[in-house]
């Protein structure tokens, strides 16, 4: 990690986009430190544009067309006008990057930050592609570039993770990692409580330089023979609410939860290995096993993970030769299917249409940066 040059940044506009994500396997278990999940980044994006401002900076988003947040500098502090709630993740990312910038010798500036998103439909309903993570990553990357901070992708990931846990206590960070690195990844979660404690004891630049317990990102070569198909149920779900619900109940059913964690770790590890060797049979078995683990978790926790429409999506895919499951926290949003390219995909999509399930035209966003 190299320090930024202590010189004024020239007036210029920085534009960065970050992809959305989908979970392939490992949901819920991945919130525990060291437990793995498989994710992909997808070609729907949040874009952040940073441009110099004079007296007052603005933060705007096409998701909140009537709302513009105004801010100014008081020395190095960011002074914000009221009503910041829709921009919580953006503001957390700004604070963290600027703390790092000061620690690396950069001079802080005033700027406008404009956000545009492709992660919801025309009516503003979210697809469940990780908009909070994507906007956090895009903001971190845009400001690192704006301030010319010479940080690796892993160091930028740590900044984005710190920003995320300042807003949302229960997140695993897998969506952040997928958005930061792109492609197919195996992600293992960091110890959130350790990070919170170390933030008090260490400087932010020290936090970037040290290893975090549990945190690991590695790449997977995508399967060659299988096609990924994504269906959206039209019912947005609250990941934070669902994950918090499971976390609140895990102590009441500690034996089952411990067994779920162990079986999820084994399942995801075997799935990642099957993906790595392009083993279609092993991949399908891993997807189906993870589905059953999540269904069992939902039953024991009293949380609806697989809704009736998601069940219809999955069963239709299975009938056409695919392996399918919920993606993410469930409760709505998306289901994913891995299916042989020669299978009856058209028949599956026709059945989805009759069930009012919308196929999403998504491709994998290509890998970016070096995973360390």
C-alpha cells in the first residue's frame, strides 16, 4: 500500500461503476466469520460520478429524483444538511475513504457525487442484486480514484466492508466482495466484532495493512457446460430483516444451527470444488443440497425463505433438467438455475411466464483486480 502524494488533486470528473451480485450458495451461514459462500457479479450496475464543486457539494441519485443532499466543509469535516437517510451507505463510504485519504496525506476537497442505478425495475422495485453493496463499492472506488489513493482491490474491499458494517450490523460482506472483484468468487466472512474492536484500537491505515480473521476471497472458473438462468418473483425482500430474524433465533435452536453451519460449509466447499473441475453432476448436487439446507433452516427458524413462487420457479427448473434454489436471503427476490445448455430452457421460461416469474437478462460481470 502506497501513500498518496500530498498535492492538490486537479479538477476532473471521476466515473466508476460497480456491478450487482447474486448468491449461488452459502446464504445465512456466510454471516458467521470464516464460513464460505459462492457468489457472482452480474452486468447490472451502480454508477458514481464525482466532480469538483465550489461552495456546496451535492449528493444525488436517480432513485431519489426529488432529493438532493447538500454538504460543505468545515476544516476537514463533512457538514451535512438534514435528511440523509437514503444515502446512509454512500455517506459511510465517503467518511471511511476520506479518513484513509487524510491518513495517506491527501488534501480533502468539495465535490458533487451523482449516482445512477440499473439494479431495480422501471417502477423502482429492487431485483435483489445488492444495490447497497454496489453503491458502497462504487463510492469507495470513485473516491479512491478521485483522491489518487494507491490502494489494492483488497484494501478497497476493507474500506467498503468497514463502511457497510457502520450502517448494517448483520451483513456478511459477500455482496460487497462480489461487487468489488467481479466474476465468480468464493467468499469467507470476516469477524465483524473483531473489526469493530480494532477500529477503536488502530488507525484506518493500519486496518488496511493487517489480515482480518476469517476474511478470504478466491476466484472460481465458471462452469463451461452449464448456463446460469435467473428468475425474479416480483416480490422484493428485506435481506437485513430475514438475516436478523435467523440471527435472533439461532440461540434458541443452537444444536440445529450449529449443524446447519457445518453442513453449509461442507456443501459450499464441495460445490466450489465441483465448479472448479466443471463437474456438472457435482454442481447440480451441491445446488440441490444447499436448497434443502436453507429450507430446513427456514423451518427451524420460523422464517419464510422459499416462498410459494420461488418454490414454483425451482420445481419448474428441476422438471426441465436444471438444479435450482433461492438466491440470497429468499423471502422473494430471485431464484437461480444452473442448467445444461441443451436442456429444455425454453419450456422452463414458458412455465415461468405462466407463473408470472420474470427471467432477468443477466450475464456475469468479468473479473476485475487481483484477489490476494
